[in-house]
C-alpha cells in the first residue's frame, strides 16, 4: 500500500472539493484542505503532508509568499511543493523552479489525473498499477 | 627814321590784323562747334561772316542731287532782297562748274559788271536781280564715306557754296577774307561729316535700341511667365502649408545631414518649438540623446534609401509621454541618390492604451476562467467515473456533452491566451539548440493516443538535425498540426511527420567549401512537414485557414472539437522564429502543412 497525504492550499472552495474527490477516487490518497496561505502553513506544520499543492494566485498572501514561508520553517522545509498556476509560460515555470518548487501543474487540470502527475513529478514509483487498474 | 618807322608801323598793323584774324577765327569756330545742329551751325556761320566781312549778304547755297540748288541759310542787310528758299534753276550753276568747285575752286569777283570778271551775260542779268556788285565764293566740299562690305572709299562731293555778296558797291576782296571763308567752309564740311556720322550712329543706335527693346520685351514676357509660375508656386506652397499645418500629425523633411528642412505647425503644438526654430536643427538637438538613440537606426535605414516604419515613445512640451508611430520615406534625386527623407509621426497613444487594456482584459479573463473551468472539468470527470452513482443512458449522454464542451472550452481559453501573449509580444521565444528528432518523437508520443482513438497510423521519419528554436513552442506547433491531421484523416489513414534540411538557393551556388559557404550554411533551414490523406483543402482556402476562426468547414471542424485558433497560433510561433508556415493541398489527395525553422550552426555559439 502506498497511501499519500496531500495538502491543497487554494482560496477557491470548489477547487479544494474537486481536488479532494479526484485524488481520493483516483488513488485513494488522503487530502487535507486549506483556504489561505496562513491556514495552509499551519496545517502543513501540524500535519506534515507528503506533498503540498499550492495555488499561486491567492488574495492577501499569495502562493509565492506562502512558499517562501514554508521554506523558512524547519518543519515544512522538506515537504515538496507543487504550484498550481494559470500561467504556464516557460519563463514562469523556470522562475518557480528557481525558487525551489518541485513542479508546476497548469490550470485547468483534471483532478482525477493529479495523483499520476504528482507521482511523475516527485518520482514516486508506488501507485502506477493502482491508477492504471482504476481507469 | 621815318623810313624805318614806316615799315615798322606796317608790320605792327599786319601783326594786329593777323592776331585779330586768329581771334576771330577761333571765336567763330568755337561758336560753330558749340552746336551739333547743322542748321544752327550754318546760321552762325553766315551771321558771323557777314559781321566780320561787313558784307551786304552772306549765304549758303546747297546743291541738290538733281543739279538745282537753293539758299538754306542767309544773313542779309535789310536794304537788300533775301535769297532764302529761292530755288535756282540748273542753268545758273551748270554741272561743269560744280566739278570745278568740287576740286576746290574759289571765285573772287570785285565787280560783276567788269568784263574781266568773266561772267556770262545771262548770269550778270541774273545777279543784277539781287543787286549784287561783288561776290566771293568758296566751295563746301563733303567727303563721302561709303561703308560697303568692310571697305571704305572716299570721294569729294560738292555739297554747297559759301557766298559773300557786296550790293552797295564793287569790292576788292582781300586774302584774309578768302582765307576766313575757306576755313569756315572747311568747318562746315567737318560739321557735315560729323552730322553724317551722327546720323549713321543714330541709325546704329536706333537699330540697337530696337534690338534691345525686342530683348526687353522678351525678358518682360519671361519675367511675366516666371512671376506667374512663382505666384502659382507660392500658392501651392501656401496650400501645402495650410494642409500640413491643419493635420494633427508631425510632418517634416529631413536632409541627408539629419537636419530639419521643413516642419508643420504640429511641431509647435507638440514640442513647443516653431518650424522656424527647428529649421536647420539636427534630429538629436530636437529630440534629445535618449530618444535619438531609439531613432538613429531607423534614420540611417531611411537615409540608405528604404522606407521604414517604427514605434517610439516621446515626451511632449507639457511633459506627457506619448506613443507614436513613425514612418520615414526616403527622398531620391534623379540619379537615385538619397537627398533626405519625409517623416510622418502619428500619435497612437490612445490605440496603445486600448491595446494594453485589451491584452490585460484577455489575460485576466483567461486566468479568471481557468479556476471555474478546473472545477467544472474535474467535477464532470468525477461524475463520469460513476463512483458517485450511476446515471441513465440519457444522463450519461448529457454528461458526455458537458464533458466534451468543457474540454473544448479549456482549449479555447488556452488558445486565446496563447495567441494574445504571442501577439502582444509579452512572450519571448527562448531559443536554443534543439534536436529535431527529439521534438518529433515527443510530439508523436503526445499524439499517439489520439491517433489510436481515430484509427490513424502515425509515421515519423526523423533526421538528426539541430534547430535554433524554443522547444516548448515548436512542440506545441507540431502537436497542433498532428492533431489537425489526425482529426481530418479517415480511419485506416496514415499521417506522416517528416523533417529535411533545406539549403537556401544562395548557398547552393557556392561550390567551394569556403568560410563563406559555411556561413551561408548557417542560414540554411530545416523544414518540418505533416502530411495526411484526408479530404484536402480547396486552393482558395490555403491562406485563409491561418487566420483566426477560419476553418475550412466550420461545422465540421467544431464537430471535431477545433477552436479555430490553432493554426493562427502556429503561424505566430513560426513567425517569431523567423520561419515560414504554409499549407499545400490537392482536394481529395490530402494536405501537407509545412514550416521552416533556422538550422542551428556553430556560428550561433559565438
């Protein structure tokens, strides 16, 4: 068994919901949700998820600021972060990579495909047959 | 003593007389010379001679060409009849007499009635009519100069006679009197010559005057024509100035030294400098160093003889920044040398502002659409898994429609944003050396699923070529073209993806493997081709399909899920790479989409 714990930080509730449903259905992973950067940092510190999906465009504390905050805390420093963005230009992707993000997933995405995308980005080997069996 | 004194007195008298004569003579000569009018000269002569000689009558007789003659000037005492204007018959003065006089004969007759005088009886009778007792005659000879064909000959001609009469009594004429008469006759001769010369000169002057007047007339005419032309020119210049001044654009003429030679009123309105202040100034002087730096390359292009249009940002006199569109049109002389250029500058600030708003709007809309689209897309996909409950067949069908439409909406939003980003120039193609084979394999891998779904075979003929391009965008172009080819293929069909190195004609000419040909190789191209066996494209649509929302058959295309933006994006991407994209097709025989990219060469390393 290869159960992962994913934290999704997005100010859009609908996104939180579809991500949660999609990942659970596709891979059976556990999904934690946060509606803001501050809340996300708190959850990350307390829950220590395996991966954080972080929306770039958020009011108040945006994705970049949240990411930098996560990087600055010892408890969350090691957690891989994948940025969710509507911008998908080469230059922007590079900028995110330079910041130290593990990867970028461009909106719009199909939440059912997220476990596969995450696993590919983070080189997780475990879940392939799991996903393939379901589809 | 008396013997000796007598001759002395005589000598003294003689000397006095001589002196008197000289004085008289010079006095008369002076009087004569004071006038150029012959009539006046003649009158002075007769008057003076009559006074000096105390003669009763002095006259000048003019011989006419027919041999007759008449008195043309006379001084006569009131007691005696005047001869003035009286015509003398020829017999009075026969031809042979005239000849004698012409040779210088003079006559001194002390008494006409004395037989020794040798006057014919008839003549004596004639002179008696006028109570003439004694007479003294000297000829007035004219030297005629005949100016013919450059040679001049002269001959003596008897013009007339100077005659003194004594009517009261007989008179013994003395030498002094004869001499005086002769000298005065000579003076008249000279005066006659001068008059003749004068007359001749007057003729010449008259002819010259006529010529000059003709020239003057011509000049006047020319001046009139020129003045009219000038007036017309002034008028057209005035009109030109009125028109250029009325236009809300900068209009100027700049010479080959980059100095302004014409400016319209707009310069005053925009920059606060009048056309006369700007005239003769260098461009750099007017626009400042920073702005001139942005202009310089274009100015040089115009002065090399090419029309050029560019955009620039300028600052007006009130400090406001403006975006302008500038066009330079070279001015060539007859020998095709560049004399300067015309400069037209338009304010496009409003257009630019609208463009920026449009870009921003599209960008915001696209971003804002993405979040709800993600939710919608994911939610529908989750529903379709059936894990949340099973739908009826009709329900499944509706869900399918919603799912397909969402996917199309996603593509549309992606494409709109892509196109807007590329068009607005926000996206810079990040070019690097890429391997053509890698790109083709990646593209084929991405499209393999779709090809299988459509029952289409995907054939790739790769070649190990290096291109100079942004890999992501070329991959996007390749997948887009492959997707189109698969969409429009019938099941069982084949889609080919090929690549070839394409030398430009210029490099093919060079046979020797010189440095030059190596450099030319750097400019060679790589051509990618995507060929299908579909229905093909009508010839008149081959260009149009690269425009936005211009599908060959829009209903058919929409059925196939196209957005109508794919080829427009491809074209923008290829153009940004300085490549070319086009379609070739024969209806019923499939189509080929091809594009070129610059080949990578080690020249690019340096």
